[in-house]
C-alpha cells in the first residue's frame, strides 16, 4: 500500500479541532469586552509597576510598562520616512546536518537588503558558510548540533546586521540606522546549554554592543505574536492585595490574548506603549546592558488588523525620536505586503536555501569526493525517501 | 578565446543534450539575456566550450511579484526604491533555452553539434563581440539552426545576422553589405527547396 495520509481516518479529530477553535474564539470574544474595559480603566503605569507581583513560575511573566505614558496611549507615526532613513532587513536559512546524507555538514546562509530612502535601488547581500569540522558538528556530549543550529543562525544574522550597519555608517548616514530581524530580539532559547553560555550569547550581546556604538537601532519583528503579558497585567490590576478579584464575577481570561486585544484596540498604523517582560532571559539581557522592551503595532488596514510585536533594546526604546523613526519606516515597509515588511520579505528570499540548492550542493560534493577517490552515497534510508 | 564577459549564474540544469540545453536561474532583470544572444558553456570538463544561441526565455511564476503588483502602481514616488529593487536588483526566476551551433577548443571553432552536452553547469557566459565576430565570420553556424525544427529558427537566423553584421563592417559600408550577401547566398543554397521560407528570411534581413 502506498503511503499517504488517510484523511477519512482523521475526520473526527479534524471536526474536534474546528469545534475547539470555534469555542475558543467565542470565549475570547466574550472575554474581550471585559478586557478592553480593564484597559480603558487601567491604573497609571507607576501604580501598575508597584502592585504587580513577580511571577511564580517562568512563563507567567506579566508585561510591565516602564514609561509613564498611560496604557491607553495610541501612538501614531509620521507620514513618511525621512529621505536619509536606512533600514536593513536580515534573515537566515540553513541546511541541517544529516547522518543519512553522503557527508556530514551544515550550511547557514544569511541574506539582507539595505534599503535607503533616497531613491537608490536597494543593496542585496548574501553570505553562506559550509561547516564540516567535527567540533562544529557535535556538542560537548557528542550529539549532533541539530538543536543548536537555530541559535547559530540567529547569531550569524546579528553579525551580518553589524557588518552592514558598519558599512552604512561609513557612508555618513545619520542615526538611527534601523536593522530588522525576523523573530524576537530577546534571546528565544533556553540559555542553559554550554554552547550558549560559552560562545553564542556572548557573541549575541557583543553584536548589540557594536550596534549601539554605531548608532543603529536593532529591532525584532514578530508577526502573529503569541503571549498574554498585557492580558496578565490587566488581570493583576483587577485583584486586591489578597489576590482575589475586586469585583464579583470577574474571572481570569483564559482565551483572549494580547494580539486579539490589540487588534481591537489599535487603529491601523498605531502602536502601543513600550512594555517589558521581567523574565530570567531579560534579566540576563539586562546584565549585559541590553534589556528588551516591546510594543504592539497595527500594520493592517481598517477592518483587517495585522498585529505585530516589535522588540528593541531599552536604550533604543527610550529615545522617542528613534522609536518614531522605526514606527514610521515599518509602516511604509509593511504597507505593500499586507503587514509583512518588504525588507524582511526580500531578506528571506535572499537567505532561502531551496531543495534544489541543496541538491546542487550535494551533487557538487559528490563529484568532488569522487575526484578524490572517495565513493560515498546517501544512506539507503535517505535514498529511498527520495522515491516519495 | 575566453575574455572577461558577463556571466549568468545557473540555479539548475533542467535539460541538456547535444542540440540544446535549458537552465533555470534567478537573475536581475537587466541581466536577462535577449533572444539571439550568443552564449558559451563549458563541456568536456572545461576542455571545450559549447557555443549556442538563446532561443527562449521564460519567466517562471513569481508569487512575490504578483503580490506586489497588486499594490504598487508604476511610477509611484512613494515606492520608488521598491520599484527599482524589482527592476534592477531582484533576481527573477527565468528559464533560458540555448540551441547549440558550434563548439570551441584549442583548435578553434567547429560548426555543428558539440561532442557532449554540458554536464555540470554553474555559469554560462555571454560571448564577447570579438568572439561573436569570429564565430559568425563563416555562415556555417547557420546550418544547425536550419536543421532544427524545435526552435524558432527563422527568427533566430534573422536576429543573429542583423546583430552580427555590424561586427563585420560599419552599417551601410561595402563590408557590411558583403557580409549579408554572403549569408543570403548560403541560405539560398540551403533553402532552395523552401523558397517561401527563404523569401521570408531575406525580406526580414532587408527590412
């Protein structure tokens, strides 16, 4: 029997999934009314900071406003980016090491687009590295580094952001030079591995140091942000000192999240105030001088909100002119592609390693190995997988 | 023989035989070769070069561009940089088809089919004017085109001769006219049994 997905066997589960999604949406909509009211009547940021207890467990972090703007502030951008503005979009892609391939290696390719608002055509950049040394392929426990590949790619992206910011700075471009990466800026991994502590995190924070020196503003772009930090903050504001709801009948919202709240709160083009998450990783960022703040921004149109989370270092967020430049530029970049910034879409395209690329690489590897008298081939498992 | 010339990176060889090859590539629009361009590709592990003519260029489906085209209006100053990026910088997915007309080695050019198709291709190079002038100095490069029913041969012949003639003499000069006359006589000998086809080609050359 040919392998295939028998959808008829999954029909019950598909039905259950859709039913659950509908129930979740109904619950979220029911909770939304209350949460919006909580937002409109929220205490001052100072009062919120004072009364919000630290989280009991990781993952329960509450978002905190660190400036004095009311939570209900809706900030607008300028009409257009300044002609001197520059934004650099950076993204990365990889080929993971595969024991079943004809050789053990991994590839990281990073792509970037330097976008200047001076009428010039943007500058594309692509850099690829092939890694094959044993110490690069295995961790200290002798395991393949497949799980660490994303981290190495993240650091490679930041290093390219630094290199390009240096290039742009040398052109005399005024600050801030905006750099935009796809994903959180707050280190999104556990931080517990030996490699992170020894090499990756120091390299990551060093990139932040250098970007700061250059007058660059690094930003992480997260589309469809998960998270309920703001929801949890608002819930905390409804509790008394004993941790019980001040008003009878109010319950902890379980379905609504920050994205849904912001989709109903922010008009197209508006952004929220800056918030931060007092997590262990953010504390680690802070020890290196780069605690991360975030805001929500609506990059959609009327009736079609697209909420993204922007993450930047505190030292950048605290500068109102820099925040305004980032906000304005991002709006322009996102207008054409339904909320996805153009520089990130192009950076992704430049970074992408397709299956065809990988096949061409393997073909050349095979040829070179043969020329050196090495007869290698993929494993039978890999070879037969290609039949499908 | 091999001077510095524009080159086209190859993403994937879709098909290759001794008559023609088709490659997929992603190149900026200004670098996309035109119909009738002479190109060369290495064969026999680099010991020889296949010489051919671009006879088809196909733009592959580009969802990114389609998305953008729905939002960007030509000439909109708000998106000047994006329009320039799409026109001048962004590599578009294309398929380029090349028909072989000759091959070259240390002994010079040999008209006709090459001994082997290109096996592994990383780049194909656009021939320099000097290379085209030498290659088209004899009309024998037209023979593989006349015998090939899989390409738009007549249009290709006309285009190639019109582009090659100025390399053999200033337009309007005696050398220029003599070159086209020599090509016309060659075609007349080869297409004597196809007078309508011959007439069509000669009329296009005169136009």
